[in-house]
């Protein structure tokens, strides 16, 4: 993280939500924004039968706790973004449930990032390989916006900008 900040990064996107030793201190000592992401388990094994009693409540509680920890470590709330971690230790059903209830995350009063672009969940839904998931990625980007996401993590920027422009034009009509 320190190397990225020294190189000019203005945001740290951390899949460990600043839980690694020294991470909170590095970000607190900077002026950068930070994205706190939820994941369950470790990348090598996290997709092996992840379980939740209530995926929405558990992810929200985790993120609320990480926001609080970040703030008590000196990171201002206006520098924090949250990401429910679509695909990180979650089944397709967990991911869709989180998306369906994404508006609940606005209660944390920080921007919400959604990263659905080319995810394996889209492959499970469509049967398409990663390189052919643009339509699914765009659909999920639009659904995420409608559900309250304020930041989209995408691979296909030009195409996603077009759907955002169309969605914004639709929203702006009275």
C-alpha cells in the first residue's frame, strides 16, 4: 500500500478491509480514499461451499465494523467506500441476494462500490466464458446503479459509460 501511495495512488482498494498488519496506519497517515471490501475466507479456498445464516446482515455488520475501525484509526468517513465483495466467498445465490438488497448498504452513509464485471457468477447465469460476459456485466452494472451503487468497478469502461449515461438520462426525466 505504501508503495502504491508513493507512486501516486489516490485510492486503496483493499480486499482485506485494512485488516493486514500496518494497513490502517498506512492509510490513516495518507489522504487517500479507501475501499473496504468484504470477503469470506482466503482466495484459494473461499469459493468452496461458503455459508451464511443471513448474507446481507453478515456482510453489512462486517463492513460497519471495518468503517468504525477505520474511523477510530484516523481515517475520515468521507474517505471510505464499501464493497460487498461480489464473488469473494459467496455463491451465486449469495451474490444475487446482496444485489437485491444493495440499497440497504446506503444506511452506512458511505459510497457503495459494485464489481460485477466478468464475474464467474455471470458465467453461471449465462454459460458464457469471461471474454463473452459484456452483456451480463452491463446488466449487472445497471441493476447495481438502480439498487444504490455509486461506484462501478468494470473492465469495459466505454460500454459501461454508455449505460450509465442512458440510466442517468432516464432518471433525470420528470
